[in-house]
C-alpha cells in the first residue's frame, strides 16, 4: 500500500546534506520507504493511495541520538551534591565513585530490573520523535554484566521497534580486580568480545581515552585488535585533556570521535582525512561546568560532519531530551539551528553507519514524526517538554 502524507511543511537534509524546508509539502511512502518528497503541487501522478493529511502540522525525519549510556542502574545524585561543594568529577572517580559507582549498581541489578528501568527511560526519547539511538555498555566491565546490558539494548529494540545501535564500551575504565590496563584489555579481546560477537550483541566498539581511564598508547593496539575482529570503533576523546585520542581515532577511521573539547588543530586535520563524524556532547560540558569548547570553527573549516547527542548517563549528563541538547549546542557551542537539526538527523545517522536513516529522501526509511509547530526551529529555540503528535517507524504508526 502506498501512502501520501500532506503537511504544512516538511524539513529534512537535502541531497547535499543542507537543511531544507518544503512548504505545503507532500511525501509518498511505499512499503516503509520514502518514494518521493516535495511540494504538494508537484506531486507525481499516482493511483490507489491512502492520503493522510496532517493539516497545519509539520513533518521531520525521526531524530537519532548517536551517543547514550541509557542502560544503567543506580543513582548518582550524591555526586552532584559533592561537586557543588567543590569536589571535582575526576576526584570523585579516584575515590571510587563516578563510573565505578554505576558499575556496582548495574552488576547487582537483574536483567529484568535493567530492562524495566531502561524501558521507562526510553519513553522520553520516543515522545521527542527519536526513531534510532545508540546504546553503549561499559557499566559491567565483566563478561556477564556487559552481556546483560547489551541484551537489554536488544530487547528495547524488540519491544519498541526503534533501531538501536549497540556499542561495546568495555574499555570504559579498568576494573579494580585487574592489576593493569593491559591485563584488562587482553581479557576483553580474548574472553569478552568473542562471546559478544558470537551472540550478535556488538555493532561497534568504544573506549574512554582520558587520564582517568585509558591512554592513547594503551588503546592503539586494542583498537587494532578490534578492527581485526571486524569491528569499527568510536572514541570518547579529549574530553578533559588533550590525550591524542582524536588523532588516534582519525587514524583508525573511527565511526565517530566524541566530546573533543581539548582536541588540537593537528588532530582535527587528521580527522579531515578520515571518514569520522565529530560528535559534540554539550550536556556533559554543561553539567561538569567546563569552559573549554570544542574547536567548532576548525570543524566547519574542514567540512567535518558534526553530530550532537545527549550522552545520557547518570553521572556527567543525566539528560533525557535531545531537543534540550539542540538548544545547548546552539547556546553553549554557537551552532546554528540548522547545524543542530543536521546534528541529530543526517550526521547522527552517519555516526551510527545507518545508511538509510537520518533524512527523508527517496530510498530512505520512512522514519518520521509529525509536530504541531509552525517551524522546526521552535524545537531548538525553546526548552520545553516537547512531545511529537505522531511517530512513524518504517511507515508504521507508533502506538504511544
Ligand atoms: Zn559518553
């Protein structure tokens, strides 16, 4: 069956990945894919179609959150209180809190507990028009718990119909039961990854390259081994210091290089030669009250695709709203409204290697949302409890 959607406006990236708004728009969808979009008056001849007119509302591609740690247990409100009394994020982690605190709670939780918590959490994304997202492991640091987290990610996809990219972040920090980072990274390569790959639970590999986690020297052979196992990587890079992570990721042709507040111009030049997406995470920058901004002008100068994401996690970015992140990326990092919208659509799709998602164009999946607003810029300009009117996953309406 073919459907024709008519709307007051439809906005998406065009064939050059520039933001474009069509007014009095129409979109033809067949078998879950977009066949045609344009102005209603130019619609090609067609027969036997269902016409769905959404009136004065507009249509946007399904949003994509390309960096989340959404599956976790526990609460770190106490750390917020500590930070407000002057203890830094790094100090808290060195005292056994931070990531280690969430690891302890997540190891303790059953798979059913984790699924219930995550299923409740993910409703915030769905209501804001998100149709694809990335979920990282990394709060287990042992085979059993890492597998539990990624299995929950799989179940979330089955239960909601959303497309979920599963990232293995075993190299988040070195757990205390290992004597050295090298010993732990060897355990991941020999024991954890083969099992997870066999269980089809890994789409890409991530690592935290930072003074409080792993060094670029430690990660270089590790990421090469992951590549040899057929996995593309992404990196938490240069968030708190310039650790050489961005350059390492670029040289590995990572899917994405995330954070990059401290990346230097040489690293950004290396990024230009790669096919990697720069993922900016203004939520963590805001929450940790950082003052070093990512090198946005250099990214623009080298035409490096910029995505933005929530980095949803219980410690440094407890934020469940991609619309709020768009606003933060504009106010804190000076992105334009169009850059923010491209950052959660077409560029976020590239960061997750989702070739048929992120825009509404012939051949792309009909993942989209209907919004009761006059202009997509409203979602960026106003921090609000946004909720889309309708959501479609490959042409099928989502039942809220
Ligand atoms: Zn993160």
